[in-house]
């Protein structure tokens, strides 16, 4: 165990140093010597892009897919990044890595495969391969102790089923388990992939967390029974004047719950990346061995803490989703009120 801890610590030290080397220069304009800017560095690496950059000068171009009144345009993003003015075929790539038409009167729809989209495809492929393998293992080892990767994931799956699903939702938990398991492992895996050097900040993208929160909202809304809607629209056991006051509060609460899910995941993951990048930036700002040593130590510590946060945020999102589902299918709201008053 001690040797494993040493290997783990050395691995994270190596990753932090690699990240520092990869992030040192940030975005650079061709032919320009730019002064180091921590703000540009941080924004460049937490935002989405049309190429997947692993280190300065080492990037994989991704397909650009633009739909406009002229039809569909498909080309490699390298045409934009390698152009002196970042312009190609009537399109311009601005400093935020957003594609806009050179002719401002045109309307375009960018449906490109960006870094975040490519990362999502990779994470989904990993999830599918792992859990198809686990499903096959269940068939082969039925009635026996789990082996290999199944033995690692089975306790996690059982915990989500028994403690989060059954413990929170109750007897009707089974119909929600596919969603709860999917959202837990999707968030967890993408949180972890974002910690690798050159990894995409997928779960730190507000659009991704919005869709996840929207899915929780839709499942809650369309699974809700009459008791749920009665509690929302005409709270039982409350005097009429208060019902009129409570009604808009309850309706707003329907939307603030998924909103909090969206913001919590986005803010926690993005904040972790910003802190790590800030520590790395200090090395190149001060150019001091003392600062470099201290910054590296803090970056390693934050990277290890981010491992815990990656799991914690997946757990929190899944648990809160289960709590919302529980409120939607609960059958005994009226028994909580004293009708004698």
C-alpha cells in the first residue's frame, strides 16, 4: 500500500508538471511573441475549441461543420488555425475560438465537432465498452464472486441502487435506475478525463450541465403523480390566502432545483481547473525556483483533491436527482398534514 501511495504521488507530480509544460505558452498568434497572460491561458484551456490541443504546437484539428443559407460547409479546422488572419472560405475564427462569418449579414449555424464534443464521444465509447464487458461478466460469473473490472464497479453500482435509488425513492426506484446509473458514471468519467493533460473541460461547460439538469427536470415532471401536482398547485393543509402566496413560490421552485444542479456541477468543476491553472501560471509569472516548487506542490494537492471532487459531484448530482424523483412519485403527501386545523 505504501509503494502504491508513492507511485500515485509521483504520477500526479508528473501529470502536474506535464500540464504546466503544456499550458505554459497558452494560445499564441503565429509570428508573434506574446507576453505571458494567465487570464488568456486559463480561458484558453477551460473553454471549448475547434481543435484539440495537448501542448503548444501539438494539436489535432477537428472537423468544422457550418450550415448557412448556402448549404453545408465541411472542412478541417486547421485551415482556420493555420491561416495568418484565422480566416478561411468566408469564415473567421475569433480569439474566443468561435466561428463567425466574414460577411456579418450572413447567419450561420455552427454544428462542428469541437473538443468537448469529441471528448464526449470518447467518454461514451469508454462507458459502453466497460459496461458491455461488465454485463457479459455477469452472465459468465452468475452465482460466483465477481472478477476483474466487474469486482471494481459492482460495489459502486450496488451502492447507487441500494442507498441512492432504493433508499431515497422507495419502492418505485427501479424505473429510475437506468438514468441514475448513466448520469453518475457519465459525470464521474468526464470529470476524471478532464484532469488528464490536454483533457477537455466537458462537465465544466454550462451547456453540458444544462442538458443534464434539463433531463432530470423532464424525468421528474413526466414521472410526477397527482399528489406531486396537488402539492405544487394547491398545497393541502394550508389556508387559502397562503396557498395563493405559496403557488408562485412552488412553481419557481420547480425550475430553481434543476438550475442549482446545473450551476453546482459547472461551478465546482470549472473552479477546480481555474485554481490548478492559476498555480501553474505562478511558475511562469515569477520565474522563481521557490515559487515553482510551492506552486507545483499546491497543483499536485489540488489535482488529488479534484479526484475526490470528481466523484463527489457525480454523487451529489445523482443523489439530488433521486430526491427530486422521490418527491414526484411519493404517494402520501396529505398524511403529513393535520386536517383538523
